[in-house]
C-alpha cells in the first residue's frame, strides 16, 4: 500500500476529464475531453487508449458513456498525442460524477504501468445529489468538501479509499491546471502560472486516509493518490493504480 516506496518523478502525470464549466446552466450534452498530460507546465502529452470504462453517476444511477467517446489529437507545448472527446448528458438538476477507468499506460522512463482512475464533477441548479457518495471504484478519493464549490483560500479535504478501506500513508500529488485544453481545437491555452521550484506538490494521507490542502488559486485542481489501488502488477510489470479527483475553486466576488 505504501506509495512512498516508489520514487516519484519530478513532474506529475494527470488524466484530465476536462469541461469548460462545472456548473451547467442549460440542459444538454456537455463536451468533455480526456487527456493524459502534465497540465501544470503544459508538458508532455501521453497517448491515451480507449478507456476500459467511461460513465457518469447521477442520483445514484450509473450510465455508460463509452459510446460517446471519439478519438481526437491533443497538442501540448512539447508534442501531440491521442486523446478522447466525449459528452455527458446533463438534464435534471443535481450532481453528475464523471468517471474514467483508463487502460494501464506503459511508462517507458520508469518501466511501469500507470492507471489513473479519475473522477470529476458537474452540477446543475446547485442541487447536491451524488458528490459525497463513494462510486465504489477499486481506488478513489472521497471529497469531504463539495468539489465544484471550493472557495479560493479555503481548504479541500479528501479521503483515499481502496476497496472501501482507508489508505494511510498514500502519496498524493497535487496539480494546478495552469493550461487548459481548448474545446474547439486540439491546442491548449498558455499556462497562467509556472510549476513550483520544488517539483511536484505532495501531501501524505494520515492514518485514516485523509489529507487536506489549502487552495491558493481559482480554477481546476487535481489530486492523484499514487499507487494506492489494490492492483499492483500488469503484464508482469509494476502497476501504479492511482486515484485522481478534480475539483474547482472560485474566487469570492
Ligand atoms: Cu509525467
């Protein structure tokens, strides 16, 4: 379980489930881009295969959205790679938890596989329905603050759980989405801030799997609990089965 055994690389990989907004005013299909990238520095983009699962949870009900996925290209500042565009049908009021279970990705530099099981959240009409409930993934981060409504300068607390049990001592990489995918083109926006001089921003979960982070800036923040999942090998190699969660912070105005 202890993720600290494996040395982390200087930069943090993150699977994005990107939508331009999290609060959805009008009912309709919300476009989402799945990109495996380094969004803090607009760095290297990894090729994403067709995910094993892509679904939403609304009012406790799971809806498979894999059929909405189309392959696209995504261009970072260093390279271009395979990504996907899908859509989330948002009709009634409430929360829509977007979940991606990607296929394990082979990372040549570290000779390991990486699988980032990822959650992001949309909401319509401010009605909270699903955000606090576990999805029941092999590994996931449970938010203890409403994830689409974090005030800049306040804190976000999450709990890392694997098969429903807390994961103590998990290494959690924290990433600001400094550059964002453009929905109309394959490009990304220019990063609005630079990565930190000390490399990846990291927190460690406590004895009950909890971690907290003071959120200094409005926008999207990602948290990745590295190697916290129950599956540790794939194709005869080490697998880092990570739980990723995306939250959205807002300035008070
Ligand atoms: Cu990386």
